[in-house]
């Protein structure tokens, strides 16, 4: 055999082997192009089974690139203009929950990142970049990406797949819609997120997916929505229904579900919110929130009060939705954590967590102003709650943590202002009420996963979680694996 023929055979075999190797895609995000170039050159990405699919110089561009390139991993700087890396992570978790994220930062932000986003990102890397440090995260991520997915629980698969944009998920859901005779091109179909309704009340939905305690994701023909809504609001019990715009194609279902869920949670932002909220376009205007962020660093009580009143009016008038409330909480959490020793507050990225922490957005606004006054003007809150009273409250929580308890209910039960209750709990326990309750419930769920054959969504409800997606993401944050992975070892 000639030398040329041997070379050709070798190249053919090498190409075949190469084609069989899965290369996972990475999107790099930093507002400085030199940092992007430095990061590209630091690591031999191919050695670990990754390729740089693209880069973005802003968080807005990163969202567009994530939709287009479908990366497996996003590596982002934390400090960028307009929208920072943490907010990008929040959006990616909502839109592409399957994406793994790594944060890069300067030394000055190290402590804050470690405390605030450890559970949101796979890890964080400090500048200047260390190839070995990045390699550790790449190996960990690749190991998770290559894990076989357990798909024996059909309902669990649907809950996971409906919010994913991976090829596997879309293929699965395409066949599922086909089997269920759901044709988005032939009919105008909307997504609904319903809270407070039993499954039996959901006829004539085309598809019903149980998402938590009295929470369902539904697909319904648009021409049947009005009759359904009129029937529901005639009932004498509290309900919240969010309805998306018509879905253009099956690939858009996940986006429509998120849209509907945001509408369903609009009650958090308005005092007299309608039971049914249909999707509308919100004008993206962060001017007031950015002004609040700036003014919190100053010492002007009247200015803060004026801005908070203006923000309150925005919520009351329906100009702001719950996504603005999430951003508001993150501004508050960042500020209070860096300015008040012992008063660190975690960032919140989930609607469910926000609603557990505060009865309404107006309670959050009250707490922001109260803490600002306390820190800047030494106004002491009149808190006459004794340790004995707290012990009574704590015993109640320990005996009822699997029930649907929240700060509002406990405050009413023990005749305490909600803000005082939050501050008292944090002072006595060293963590927020929501964090404490979440960890207790996740530990209980972990035990059920190992000791029973119950379905995961059933375990979520038994552990006190009324939203399956929230349970699933919180479990991963606390246990560093999904409920299914925890069960299968």
C-alpha cells in the first residue's frame, strides 16, 4: 500500500472519529473584547470537549445569541453596563434553564459573588484567568451533560421538557403534541397558567400539566378562552389565571408558558388585580429602579421617599409586572448586603420565592424605605417581641413547615408586622425565613426520594412546594443535582 493511500486512510479515520465526538457549545459574555480574546486563548477548549460558539459584548446581545446559538454553557462577566451578569443569569434560568453558567469577576466582587450566586452558577473565576480553574468547571459541566436522563416518569419529562429548548426536548414535545392532536398551525392556541383551581375545573383544555399544589399549565383554543374565564370568575374562591398571546408554533410553547405564568402572578404587584390577566407588552423602562439604585447610596430621605412612591404608583397602575418586582428585590438585596453588617439578604430569581418572602410588592417597598431610614438616620424600630414569643413562633414553624405557611399568615397569627417578623427571624436564626423553610422542606423531600417510590411532583407537594418548577430548581441549588439524579444516585 502506497504512502499517499495510508495518509488518506488515516485522515478518513481521524475525521470519522472526530465526527463521533460531541462538542458542547460555549457562549462568552463580556463588555470588553480584549477580555473575550484573553479568555479564548487561556484554555484549550477542545481538549475538554467544548467549542466557542460565539461571544456577546452586552447582556442584551447575550440573550439574542443564546436564543440563536443554543449554547450548553455561558461564561459571563458580572459587571457590565445597563444589565449585569446576575440579571443575565436570572433571564437565562427563566428562558434556557438547561444552560450551565460560570461567572467571571474581579477580586473586589469575590465575597459577594460567593454568597449571592453560588447556587445560581456552576462556579466563578477571578481575573486574570487560570486555565486549571476553568478546566475544573468544564470537566464538571461535561460530566453532567453526558449523564443519561431518566425519562420513566412521563409527567416529570413533560414538566422538564416543556421549559427546555434542547433538540431532545423539542423532539419529545413535538411527538407529544402530535400524539395529543394539538396542532398550533391549524388552531389558534394559548398557554394558561392557573393558580387555585382543581384539575376537574379545567375542561376544555387541550393539555393539562400539574405544576404544583392547585397550579396547572394548560393549552386551550383561543376561541374557548372567554367562556372558560367567565365560568371560572363566577366561582366564589380565589383564583389567578394568566393567559399568553396565541402560540405561533410548538417551539414557542415554553415562552408562552413563561408569559402566562408572569400574568398569573401579577396579583403580587397590584392591590386590586383581576383574577384573569392576559398578556400585554410592557414598555421596558428601568429609569425609576435605576434612580432608586443610585439614591440608596446617598443620604436624602425625601428623595428616596419620592422615588418609592413613584415606583409604587407604577405597580398600582399596572405599568410594572412581577419581573420589575424581581429586579427591585435584587437592588434591595445587593444594597442591604453591602451596607448592613448581619443583614445580608439573598437575591431572589423565582416568582414563588418572592411571593413567599413578601405578601405584596408594597411590603417590599416599605421594607426598603424602613431599612434606608434605619441605616442612614439611626431610626430604631420599635420591636417589643420577646425571645419567648419568638420561641413560640419557631415551634409553630417546626410543627407546620410542610403546610402552606408564609410570612403573611404567621404575621397575622402572631399579630406582628410582616417586616418586623422578617427582621426578627433573620436576627434570631441568621438566615431569612424563606431560606430556612426551603432547606427544611428540601431535606424532607430528599428523604422521600430515597425511601419511597412516589412520583417527584407528588413529593414536591408533600414537602410543601406548590410549584413544581420552583421545587426542581431549588432542589438543584441546595443539593447540586436534580431530584431524579438524587434518587438514582
